[in-house]
C-alpha cells in the first residue's frame, strides 16, 4: 500500500468516530446521519479515486433500485425495523422514506469505492455488462409483482421473519456461492467487510441512541446488546457483516469484467 493510501485509510478509520461524536453533539437527524457517515467519505474517495466513481455510482443505483423499496416496505410494515422520522412529508407507498433510498445508494457506492481504491485497483472503461441487463430485468419484474400484490393482495406482503428470509436469500446464499467458487477474492472481500463492520457498528449504536431507526417487532431469532442498546441478531449477521460481502458479490458478477 502506498503512503498516500495509508494516510487515506487512517483518515477513514478515524472519521466514523468523529461522525458519531458530531452526531451526538449536533443531534443530527436520520438524513444528516447518512451524509455524516457515508456521504462525506464517498465524496472524499470520489476526489481521491475519480477513475472508479462512474462505474461505482452506476452499480450502486442499479443494484439498489428498486430492491430497496420492496425490502423496506415489507420490513417496516412487518415491524422488522421502523424509521420514525423523515425530512420529507411523504413516503413511497406510504412507508418507504427518502432516507433509506439515499442511504443504500451511498452505502453501496462507498463499499465499491473502498474496494476498488484500496484493494482491487482495476479501472475499466466499460460501464454496462450483459449480466447487469439480466439483473435489471429480474429486479424490475419483482417490483412489478410487488406493486401488483400491494394493490390487489396486500396480505401476501405480510411475511413473518422477513429479515432472516431476505437476508438468507439475497445476501447469505450469493455470498457463500461467491466465496466457494471464487476463493481468490475472499481476502479482499473480508478486508473490505472488516472496515465496514467497524463503521456500521458505530453507526448502529449512534442510530439507536438518537432514534434514527428502531426494531419494534418480535420476529427475530435473538438479540444483541451493546452499550445499553439492543438490536436483532439478524442485524449483526446480515447488515453489519454479510451485507458488504453481498454488495461486492453482486458488483463483481453483474458489473465487473469477470472474476
């Protein structure tokens, strides 16, 4: 690792601590927290490694939209998690906030930029790949099905233990397949996941302390307690750790030039 990259990594290790401190001092709202924890770091890496930014942004938008709308709607209506406040007076389908959409795009973008800048270091001119076409068709077909169920059969969207269900299907299984079939990427993936585990633990604790989101439901496999707060084991397994590996799995398969 070059000296410049070491300094950048040190800065990225320090900034979540500063972000947590600033959030408490200024009593930042949920939207502001996304800017503090993900937006500023994304901007910094964009400046430092602009050559990766176009592909990272395209990947982030296509992978996250419209899946996050489906996932967040079902999760909030089944009380797997709730986001009580939003900066906008309206929500998509009466449930999905602008915060969750901006968050997932910036989260994916930051993960991909971190991975490319510090670990993979591959610049490709081709932004669109055939696998991504198939992914877009599948996800928007799922969205059409979701809208149909929302309008005509809403009870079908009341899925018990939804967090663990979508976590296994969309995050865990693809990640395991990736790690078994393409072992050469495992070290890079785990290094990236280690950093984001650290960042997201700080973000999670700060969020629950300041009320950015909550877990009011009962359909969980268990609970984790940290600093007098608690969150579901599913949150620990799927968001704090596996989510990063899953992002990179989808990114490499659908957007990269091959593994």
